[in-house]
């Protein structure tokens, strides 16, 4: 990982963790188990890569940091909800997440399912109702539309459905890329665009630049995830190593090989940098973020 990006990542993590503590529900009765499970799933670790994308894209567009906390929290809540549901026995049936027992193991399946449901609703609530008056109602509606589409049948949920239906099957590279552009890439794209869209007069050219960049890093992110599932270990990953192979899931290394997967991830990184060229130095954080994605070890 580029050394000079670590301080930026640490800063992004501190920002969003502080904001998440503000917006997550308190562990109070009568919903004590539910709210405790919500906080357990969100606060208990995580790299906060999607919030980092919000902050980096916003900075590239010259947006005030205060405007970025809400979309950063919203995408992390959607991500956390998706992990809770992914880990359930009816999905991937995992026992470990971020080095800790998964939410349904720490609590129970029903509480975990409800925690995921509540987090999804809370993400939309804070984006719609927060008191930052700089974002107009029309602008909030546009941002909400982007996040809901990225989370639904034509985004993350649709990709998850394809993933579940593909277990034990041999996909083509094109089919695998399509699945992950929905399952992983849609929320990553939304994260980048939400940060940029906090600039209310953002141009179509700037939206296109951020969108094209996000498509590249969304794919490189998933490729690197697949690579790490092969070459890393459970302690480093914080989740079971080799689970993709054990569950007979189609992955990039399984289809094109490990070395070719590494090359494909690097190609997507280089393409992402090319898309950012018109933005000049103000997009340096986005460049470093892309490098981090393909160099990370967990």
C-alpha cells in the first residue's frame, strides 16, 4: 500500500467512525438486543473503504468535509447490512467476520436479520433527513435514488442473487464480471458518486469521470478479494480463508488463474487512473485509493 495513503485512510476512518457513533441507535431498551446487534455489526472493525471513497471523491470535487459525513455513513450502513445478511445460514453461512463471530453467531439469526433490515432503513433515513441545509430536497432525492438503485435488484441484491444461483457452475469471464459489477461494484460506484454529487453544481463531465473510475475500482476490488481468498489466511482476512473454493463459487482465479487475475486487477487500476486524468492533482486521493485497492493484503 502506498505509504502516503495510510494517513488519509486513517483520517477517513476516524471521520466516519465518529459520525457513525452519532447516527447509530443507542443500546437502550426495549429494543436492546436489536440496537446492540446493529452497533456490533457496524462498530466492530472494518476498513471503511466505501466511506473513504465518498470522502476522496468529495475532496476531488472541492466539497466541504461536513457535507460528506452523511453519505459516508449511509454507504457503510448499507455495506454492514449486506454483510450481516451474507453471513446468515441461508446465504453464505459464515461464522467469522472482521475477526469476530458473525452477527447471527453473536446474537441469533432473527436478531441479525432485523439488524440488517434496520441498518438499510437507517441509511436512507439519515440521507433524507439530516440537518445539513446545503443539500436541497431535490438533490437529496437524486442521491437517495442512486443509493437505492445500487442496493436493489439492479445492483447489490441482484448480484447476490446471481452469486447464489452460480454456486457450483462454471461462468464465463464476462458473466463473472457482470455479476460483480452488480454485487460489489454497484455500491462502490454509488459511494464515489455520492461524494461527488455533494457538489451541487457538478458537471456531467465530472459525473462521467467519477462513474468510469468507479467501474474500474469496483472490478479491481472484487478481483483482489478473490485473490486474497486464495493466497491469504483467516487471521489476516478476519474471515474464513478459502471459503469461495469450499462453497464452489465462481471466482476470477478459478476462471482465468491467479497470475492472470493479478494482471487484470492492475489493468483496471491503470484504466481508473486514465479516467482521472482530466481532474489533475485534485484527484490524487482517488488515485492512491485505487492503488490501495489492488495492493491491500486483507
